[in-house]
C-alpha cells in the first residue's frame, strides 16, 4: 500500500539528522516507526545520504553486578562470570572448612600428597585485546565491539572456572584423606 502523499513527503533537516543518528544502530523497522515513514522512503533517503542501514544484531545484556555487557543473564539477573565468582568463593570456603576440620595427622598426609603433585598450571591466556582498526561503518564497529565483549566474557569466566575446578579436586582429596566423602557412604 503506497500513498503518494507520504512517499513524496520531503525530508526535513531534523529528520535527516535523526536518520543519521539511528542508521546502523537500530533496526530499519524501528527507524521507520520512529520517523513515521515507509521502509522505501527510509531506504531511499539512506542511500541518498550514503548511510548503511545494516544493523549489528548481536544482542548483549547488561549485568548490574559487574557493570558489563554480557551474552546472557540468569533468573537473578547475573551473568555467568558473576555466578562463577560466587561459586568459586563458596568452594574455597568449603576447602578452608575441610582443612580446619582435619586432625594434624590427616593434614600432614594431605599436605604431603599435595606437595607430590606437580604445580597446577593455570592457563595464562592473555586478556583479549581490543582490536585497533578503523572500521568502515557503524555496523562493523558495533560488531567488533560485541565480539570483543564476548571474548572478554569467555576469558573472565575461564579465569574463575579453572581455580574453581582445582578447589573441587582439592576438596575431594581432603575428603579421601579424612574418609568423609559423602558420596562414598
Ligand atoms: Zn556480571
């Protein structure tokens, strides 16, 4: 359905400014709704102004706890990095508790067995770096930014997950020494 009147309505300077601001940042459908113009009209104007309407669709969500854009949040509104940080703290507390509950003899046995093991090597991957480049369009810039944030999330998660797994193993060994592994009962 094309209405001749609306198709030919001239673009005001204010509308052009708004189009420049929205192009590539929000989906075309929303731009049309915002400007109360047809898709054809918006596409024409964008082409005339040399603006790309291609919009980065990688959706990130804001985690209040770490004040960062993340891939997803759980039901409590926390990202997986924040959740893992808490789980790691819980596991480390459990390790400290288990160690405190040991008799001096058990502690000696445990310390000896730990000392015999090779030092755990944590994967020291470098923190992802922001790529310095001059992207052509807002779309490319937003896409690069989203990819960087996702890489960073993966890296931060991993940095917590490795000591978390290590603490889990330590706890298991302590329970082997004290014979209190609840699963073995
Ligand atoms: Zn978070």
